[in-house]
């Protein structure tokens, strides 16, 4: 039978985004859906990738002294390894620096220009000269550059624009006619009422102020500005605009673009309009999930509350992290990541419910049946409740996933796990084991438990793949297809179980919390250290040459009366003596300086400090917090030498 195609995408990530648990969330959710669709018989294309162009990347690369491509190559390798750690089963990874993507985007831009949807005009905004960035009024923070905090000024640059308004009515109609197009429902109204109905502004789609982007083929001053480049990935990855379009023909339109709510506008307004202009069918659905918050709100580096998924996986394993993200965050709304709730959930749902069910079942089979799974030969009515629930659960799970309700799907599976645990308490196998005449009944109970575990394992394989494999190994099951869940008989009696390690050891909550806090403090310190002070506004060599720096020798030094921080130095410039007042008393005793060579800003306008004349300034290197200071040492250069 020919499988039905299913195409799911995540956003393509900015390499500068410094991936945290929030970004990881989108991809873990997409992975669960992709795995589930594969499990239930679809031919899946699961796309993810990286969005590598833009001014920010260019600037970071310049600061690091590497090319933008070298910079992104390194980060992309890190992102791919994160996805490996998180067990992400993507089918294709697109990079917007891939040749086929660049070519297709250039053709798309040209086509839109040729047909009159893109036109040239000028872009006016707030410009930050040191950052070379344009900002809109709303992006400014207190009227200043949101990146560096310096003043901005109104500026204009030539740019291409996309005529968004031309397609607005068609898009409104599409959204109204296809209630499933924007999900969850509340986000649909936000898009219609806040953006579409009040009228769309044309979108600026090129820039001339930086060049790390896809060049406009017919106007080489311009690079294509992010969204046309980024959004097109969903079709270029399938070969659109290139020779082999077989994947495009098979998988487009996408079944779902899974994204965070912050980029919903781009996906539900700009993207469909671009597609309409290209005469390409629209994706079937765009699902905007909520934010993953931490205590204290949004994650941010400066608050030191960014949760690093790799540290979590190292500490707890991958499936607890996946479980928490998928089960505890209501899919579609904001959710909280909290260490304590996370650890308690591992203990209750994974260690207690699932882990215990497995270890109790295997231990009893080992003890009472020499590790061989017995046949279910002595059924009783009480079994039906468990069996019926097992048979009903896959149907519930599938319905929940069809509605993109991932937490509900997991809840249904955990209901079955809970029911199986209750079944142990009801049937009391340890009492049955005491009576030889109840051996067959005991065997039936244990068979039902193994089969329930098999059901759970097949169903969780989409969400917790590693755990599912571990369960299969211990119950020694190779019957792992979704279809095998239509009957409660997939386990083969006579098979030997393999008792293995406890799949989720219980965690000491207090001890682990303090360990995590220590780790957080360490990371905070590390990032603080790495945070570089912004470089001041650029100057020319001519500006610099105005400063006259000279090697001078300290020939006398004493404190300035009544000023704890100041020293008064007498310095010899090689032919001229001067008095200089310097705020270095906390770091040097007068006698340590006498006889030392220093570097003096010799043409600084003299000032009086605490009534003392200061004819110049001594160069020193210091930490921001007044912790350390060192007077710059010119070595044994002759007094009076010029420093350039
Ligand atoms: N490059 C664009 C997407 C282009 S798609 C054609 C981008 N990249 S991103 O790296 O900044 O974000 C990637 C995804 O992470 C987005 O879906 C964003 O919503 C999501 N998240 C970023 N922080 C998040 C949370 N704190 N919580 C949940 N999702 C978060 O945007």
C-alpha cells in the first residue's frame, strides 16, 4: 500500500540564537509528531535547519576575525550535535547558505520583481551607526539602539519592497474559509484583527547596509533581507526552483509549520502572500506554540536564567527532558520550566509509574517463571477492564495527535500505565504465587502486564524513543508496529525477559536542586566573563594621531591631601618635568611608582583636581569593578619616546 505523505517543519534557527530549552521545545515537539506519523504509517518529511544570513552574523564574525561562513559552519555543527543529543529524527537539514537554496531564492525574488510584486523605493528608519543597523520606532529601547544602547538617528536607504496589500483580501478570505489554517484558534483572531484587517504595510525585502545575504541578481548593491530568504526554505528544501522537484511534488503543501508564537505573523501573513504571488498552494496549517518561561519570566542571558538543554540531558538523560517538554507544557500556550517540578515529575511519572511497572513485572516473571513469559490461559473478568483500556488507548492517542494535542496523548498513555499498576494491586500476584493451583492465573496476570507494557512502549516510542527501546529490550519484544495494538496478544508467551537496570532511578530532589543551582551559578559566572563591553564609536587614524603619547619617568610621588584615591606624580618627559594627578592610590604606593616608566597622554588639556594641577594622564588598564589596575609599562624605552 502506498503511504500517505506528511510534511512537517520547524523554524530554521538563527546560528546566533544560542539555543536554549525554549528553542529546543519547538524541535522536540516536531520530532514527536514526525515520529508518531511514521509509526502510524505515513511517509514523513521532517525538515529543520538554520537561517544563516543577516547583519548580526556578519558583525559577530567580524568581531571574531573570521568569515561569516566560517563562523556559521562552526555553530551549525553545534546545532546538529544538539539535535543528536535530543534524539531529533529530522529527514532533512537545510542551511540558507546551501547553493540550491541561494539559487532558488534569487529566482523567486526575480520572478516577484518581474511580475511587479516587488518594487524599488527607499527605507526610512532609525539608524545606529556603530552597529550599522536600522531599527523601527517600536524596536528602540528608550529611544536608543536595542543592541548597544547608543543614540540612533533617522536615516534612509534604498530598498526593495513587497506589495503585501495587494494580496490581503485574498488572504483574509483564505483564513476565514480554512479555520484550521492558523492554530490555535486564538492566534487566528490576533492575526486578522491586529494585522490584516487594519491594513498591511509593504514589506522591506532588501538591504544595502550589509552584504552577508543572498545577492539580488539584477542589482548587486542589494542583498535579500531575511524573511524572503528564510521562509522560502520550506519549499527550496524540497527542490522548488531547482531541477529535481520530485520531493516538492510529493510533499508540498506542508501539513504543518510548527513555530513559536513570536514568528506567527511572518508565517501566516508574509509567507502565504509570497506563496500566492508565486502561485504556489498554501501550507495546510501553521501552529504557533507558546513560550517556555522560567521562574522570573522569559529566559535571558542577563538574568542568568537560561536553561541549557545539554546540561539537563547530561544530568537527567534525554527522555526526562523530552517528557517534561511534551507533557507538562500545554501545547499552544505558555508553560513553565521549573527544576523542582521537573524532578518531581521524573520521580512520579517516570520512576514510580512507568519504571516501577516494568521492574515489578520483570522481577515477578523472573521469580515465579524463571524469566519466561507465561501464556494467558486463565482469564478472569477483572482482566477486561485493563485489556479494554489498552485497546482504546491507541485510538485516543491518535485522535489527540491528529488535533496536535501532545500532552493529552501522553496523558492517555499514562492512564493505561496507571491502570496496569492498579491491576497489580487488584490481582495481588504475590498472593497467587503462594498457591500452586493458582499458577495459571498468576501466569495470565503477568502476561497481561507484559502486554500492557508492550502497548505503552509502542505508543511512547514517538515521544520517548530511548525509553521505548529499553522497555522492548527488557520485555524482549520485537512486535513494535502500531497495527499490533489492534489486538491484546502481541507478546509471545515462552519468550525470556531480560532484566536490566532500573530505567528511571529515583532522584533525591533536594540534593539535585542544589547541584543544579551550583551549575547555574557557574554558568552565570562564565557568561559574565564572556560578555564583552561594546567597542566605542569608530575613529579614523587621523583622529588617533591627535593624541600625543609619551614615555615618561616618575621622579616623585605623594598622596593628594584629603583625596583617598589620588596620587600626585612628578614625571620627566625627557627635557620637561610635569605634575600629573592620577586616581591610582588604591593600587600603588607612592614608593612603588618612583623610578618607573609610564605612558603619558601628553597633550591632554591641563585640569585642576582637588586644587592640584594635572598636566596629562597616565595610561592604565583596569577592570570595570575597580578590582584591578595596572599602569601601562613601556618597558625600558627611553624617556621621551613617542608611543604610536
Ligand atoms: N530564524 C527565525 C525563524 C525563521 S523560520 C523561516 C527564528 N529563529 S530563532 O532561532 O530565533 O527561533 C527559533 C524558534 O525558537 C522560534 O520558533 C521561536 O519562537 C522559538 N523560541 C525561542 N525562544 C523560545 C521560548 N522561550 N519558548 C518557546 N519557543 C521559543 O525565529
